[in-house]
């Protein structure tokens, strides 16, 4: 059974940093594009970043220059390093796996984690 488990969320002050981790199991991890999305109550799930098996990446404009997505195929792990955090980054963050190379919308993702809360205080 496919499982994605996020960790690393928490409370941080504006300007601070967090690193999110996602552990994948039950799938051929290296064959999948991995992504991070975030969601706040009452809003649509929002694309944050994606990384292909080749490590080619893409980012939402709102996080470019601040967030970095990476992956370790040997460990079946994907990470999101978040720097210079802002209150508007507050959300539940989800990792996901896609069979598409280009995947910046939720509908292109096959598997999802349960999410981890990130709260940025002002």
C-alpha cells in the first residue's frame, strides 16, 4: 500500500526556517515526480513546488528564492526547505506523488500524505 508521511511542521517566527520531510513507501519512488502543496481553511489546495526524478524543479512564484525542494531516491525521501518564512506561508503542507513529469496541479497527483501544519507568527 502506498503511503506518504510528512513531518517537520511546527510553529516558527516570521523570518525563520523549517525543513519538511516526506517519507514514501509502497511505490517505485524514483519513477515519480514529487510535489509539495499547501492549504488553508476554506481555500483551494495550492501548488508550492515539484521535483522530477532527475531533480528538475519548479516553484510557485510566491515561494521562489525562499523554498527549496529536494529528493533522495535512495532513501525514498523528499524535502522542502523553507526559509524567510512569512505569516502568509501558514498552512497545512502536503507531499504528493505524480506519474507526470510536469505536475503543478493537484489533479495530476496520484498519492497524497496526511499533511503537516506550518504556522508562522508575526
